[in-house]
C-alpha cells in the first residue's frame, strides 16, 4: 500500500512511528535507528530472522482489489492510484518487522544525528541504482524530498519541521530541523520514496514533458524490487521482479520479494471478488467480513485442503475504526449530539446477530496497544500533563474514563435511546410529529436533523440496517448513499460528507502523523486524515507533548492524555475490530517457520512452492 493509499484507507492505515530514542545513540554513524531503544540486528547481520534466506525465486501471485485505478502517480491527492506502487521505489531506510519502530539502511548505508536531534545526515550506498542503471544521487534525494513536500499535503504536514535538505558530502545529505527535541525526525526523514529526478524532468516517448503534479499511466522509472510489466487501466496491473535489482543481496532484502510476478485484478463488487477467489482467479484473500468468514468458505476446495483458512495476530499496531462525524457542519458541532449517535449504536446486538460474535468494540484511538488511555482516572505523569492544559480540555477527563454504551438487550436499548433523546433535547433538538406520527427532530430554526452515510462497499449496509432504525426512532432523518470508488475518495478528500466510516492506524510510537490526524491546521487541508475537522487547542497542545516527549514514559503518558481527550469529545462513534487477521489462500505458497507479530506478511516473505501448487491443481 502506498503512503497516500494508506492514509486514505478506511481501515488500518498505519502511520509512521515516532518517539523516545535514547541520546547515547546519537553522534556517530549507525546502520539502523530505533525509537524504542537499541536496534536488534548488528551492523554485520546477514538477514532478518523472520525470512527464509534460501527462499526460491519464481512463480506468480494473483491478488484482488476493490474499485478501480487511473494513475501510476501515488504522490498527489487526486486520481485513483494503482495497487502495489510502493513496490517500485526504495527509501533511505526500511523497517524491520520483528522490532517496533525500528529501521535499517536501504539506499542509505548509514545515518547519524546530533544529541539534540536538530538534524540528521544520511550517507548513500555507492551501488544504489534506479532500474535504468543510473545511480541514485544526493541530488535525487533532495529533489524527491522537496518535490514531495511541495505537491503532497500529507507529507507537507508530516515533514513540517524539516526546514532544509542539502548536500554535505559526496554521498551525504543532511536534513535540518526547525529546532531541537523532535526525536522522531531523524528516522522519519528516511521514509519517503527516492524518485529519479532525470526521469520526471524528462519527456515521454511522444516527446511530452512529464509533470509530477498530474496523474499518469506511463510506466514510471523506479529503483525498487519490481517494475510494471503490463496493465489495463482500471482493470488489472502486473508487476515483474526487476532482474537486476541493485539491493537484492542486501541483508534488509534477503528472503523477500520472491515472486517473479505479482498481479492485481480489480472488481467493482465485493461479492464478485469473493467469487473470483473461490473460482481460483485470485490466490490470496484478506477477509474483513465476519459473515463471509463464517458462511462463505464451505466449498469443495476448502474441504479438500486445497484452500487454507488461517488467522494471524498483529500485536504491534493500534487502530481506531469508527463512524466519523464532519464537525465542520453545524449539526455535529455539539458533542451531546455526537454522543447520542453513539448511544443509538447497539454493538452487542449487531455483533451477536450478524457478525457471529467475532468482534470486540473499540474504545480507544490507540486500541490494541498499551498507549490506550487506562479505564481509570489519570494519575502520575499523565495527570500532570493534563493539568498543564486544564483550561483547554473537558473537565470530565480528570474524573470519568471513557466508556462506550452497552446494549444487547431490550432494556439496555431503551435506556440508551432515552439517554440519547435527553442529550439531543439538551442540545436544542425537539421532537415534532409529521404525517403518520413519524418523529422528526428539529432545532430552534425548525430545521430537521438529517444525516447522510456515504460508503463505497455495499457490505456497509448490513451494519446500517441495524443502526438506521435506532436513529430514526430518535427522530433523525437518515439517507444512505452508495458511491463508486472515485466519488467516495473525492468526497472524503474534500470533506463533503456528514458521516463516513474511517480508519486510523497507529504504531507503538506515535508522533508527527498525529498533526495530520487531529491537528487544527490539517482540518482545513483537503486530503488530510483529519476528516472530522478537529480544531481544538487542547488537542494541539497534547499532540506537541507526544511529538516532543523526552522518554518512553513521557510518550506513553502524553499519548494516554491525548487519547483521553479525543474520546471525551465524542468525535466518532467507535465501531469494532477483530484481534486477528482472517486470511484464505490457495495452497501454492510456503512461508518461514516463524513470522513476527505483524499479521501474515503476505506476499513479502512468502514464496511459490511448486510441489504444493501441483497438489492444489489449477495452475502450473
């Protein structure tokens, strides 16, 4: 998933890490950086522990995608980019999957920064190459950084505190920061893709000058392990492994990128996509529907063990998935209205009735990690941090931990709806009776309380079929609108919606990305992750406390405080999640014996297994 696709994804768009790195690591050249202490692997390591260094190369994998695509430029906030574009480009650093918030040199062979975290210098590998054989230079790095920061609002905010990039040696580039103390900046400056300046400033086969600020279906030049082989716009795309990939033997790449080809086929309907998998047109599937997982995989290939169903745990990331309000609109500005919507959402009944009890309710913006605010009043350092912004945060954060309403029975449902109606009344909404006695909530100006839910996946309607009647009982007039993929993305980017399902992913070390998710400046920037429209001085102050935390203890306390305040404002109606990733695959692939706690990691460290493929049949 590309940087921008991850930011816009409805679920689990995992943000980059940040936080507390010990000062003793600063000063000298290092082969890797960790934000949670020292790195696991020494400078002379041969490969990551979770790969098979002898994994065979070959075969092909077929994947499915929902929607469409019309561009190979994933660096701009317009158009629908193709799946897999991140395979085309290398970065200065690359992450280790068995260490949280840790990265090692890829295009850069080493990195150093001063003890005050005021800058960082990367030294490039002399052998680093683009796929046309031209060297990756410091000039390419600087041009890539400056260009991406200029054309991409997400990166502009992410790298807001990086004020200058300059060449400081034959193969050295230095990034200077706006001030000291931002401990994640030395690491996150290694995360942007390095683009070939000469290619983007050149002309295409027809002599037309290329423009990185526009979409394109010209196959781009990259430096990564794959390149585009063929495609049909909006329908399918095939990548082939770069035969002379410059980094193939680096320790950070050994045992990865094992398939000769990777193909994505696009589908406009999720039911058809599932049937394509069952019909052996797709090899691997991540199943996000509890109903499908419980009922749709009882077909002959599963019974014959030709299709494998397997769950994988990801314990190194947090998430919030929720119905997100657009509080730029007056009707959602009052937190009592937003809380009333939560009271009408009966998760327990939905989970029991249509989700086979497979989910748990989310109750934190950092759910699944130790960064989630404790279910007790704040104390210690967290309380001190909250006291420093006492005049900017809701007073209940000091006394009342956040809890979702609990339903699941007729009595609980009635009690929740009564409380919801009381809150709406306090917020100035009163019931009037229309024709047939149907209740309608109206404000003092006589305007009805209307809400439109937009979505691109028809499966969202199953949840809404339970939620909408409860809202209508309160007197809310509800519209449901199914949009095509392009319309849906554009309406979110332009904040043209009432309520939308949104997902925010979190690492174990949150930092600068929090500004894009909840910061005031991002609220008015189209394409930001602050789809809610939060402009709150208390939230902004706590984001800075997270970013400038001087220790892991302070980072944890500041994140607890930020989580507690975000929850207290009832910006969203939290939905639900599974603690395991549900996957289905045709049994043609093998993987290392030990995977890190990061989900299936398919297809990154898997490989084509000819013996299994022969037994599974259907493909050569």
